[in-house]
C-alpha cells in the first residue's frame, strides 16, 4: 500500500497497512478461532487458494503470523499468531463489540442480549464447536490453566462482567456477578460429585480475581481473559463498561473432548441458570 509521507510516523496508518484489508481481518479472526491450517481457512472464509496464499504470506512478512511445519510429505504448515498477532486480539474483539452495538444493534449499551439478535445466534451456534487446543488463561494462583479441565468429565464455563466494580453508568444486566459466584461456590460439592469442573471467566486482571476469590472462598478457578484470547476464539459478546471490554454473562457446558454441548445465553435468572448448568453438565458427564 502506497502511503503519504505524513503517514509514515502515524501508528493508525501503519496498523491499517496490516488490517486495512477485509480478507486480512477475516484470516486473523479465523486463526484466533483455531482454524490454523490452510484448507480449514479456505473452507471457512471461502477465499480462493491463490488469494489466501498471498494474504497469509503478507501477514507472515508483517510479523503477525508465523508458519509452523506439521507435515513433511507433502510439506504443510500451520499459521499461528506471533506476539504481535496476539496483541491484535483486543482490537478484533473491539471491532466485534462495535459491530454488535452500532451495526447489528440499535446503539444501546447493555450487558445482556435480545433472543432474536446476532449475539444470541452466535453464542448458540457454538454448540457442537470444539474449543481450540492448548487454550490457557491466567488463573488466580498465578499459573496459566486450561480453559477446559483435563480431568473432569465435563466443564462449566461461565463468563461474567466483573466483581467489585464501581460502574460509571447503569448498564442493564451487569448486576449479580457476586451472587453468581456464590451460587456456584455453594453448589460446588454437587458439581464435584457429578464429575464436573467449573471455570469462572472475566476480563478482570488476575490479582483482582484472586482478591475476590480469597474474600469469598471460591473453590474453583477464576481465569482472566484480559487479553481476550477466549473472547476472540469463541467470538463471545462483550460490552464496554468501567474502562474496559467485559464479557456478557453466559454459560457453556463443555464435554471432555472440548466440544460445547450446551449454551445458556442470555442469563437473566442467575439461580435458575446455575441449577440448569448442574443438570446439563451432570447429564453430559454421565454420557461421557
């Protein structure tokens, strides 16, 4: 792309060289979702092989992707995000948030969703989807933990906006995060007996989650998606509140093989949703 001299020191202009192409953005979106092989990318995006080859080569040259050999005969590569590429995930999630609110929505700021909206359709389309391999997030104990338990017969993932937050303005659907964690905490023995693990996920920082976990005696891991790895991988709905993008409240029931079995969204009746997740996850564990 030819640039005017005035743009040579402009970060926006330089980033536009990387992201200012429709196909580049979609390629990065799909790689963030775990579609890292050429055929999977071509099938998902519907891009011709020649054009896809050119786009991938350009993103490798720009330092956003790197090629990783996975087959020698014939030679085949996976395309994975570099540090620079992972740093683009918050931007992709912010683009999605803007599109959900201002293009697909009516511009309202909300932490919930209408059942006939795009976010609802996208979350429920996750059923049958397999989560990307080796997806880990920082936990409250300081170490990265797998999003899906490697030992449980099923895992409940619940995302929530955040705890202990002084909201700048009233946002429909933000209240109840402490209640939700307490209800999962109180039901934890029942989940354990059913062979089910729990992961609570927000975009709060690990030390903020750790402080809450200690105060509330939370027995299951709280994971930080502050860098939006999970949000980008699953295209989870977000909203902007109290200075950062935050997950809307939802619950996913994931089987031992990392496949989403059930999706609960929107979550408006929190006690009912916790009871329902125990029943659904227990059924999933029994049939594992």
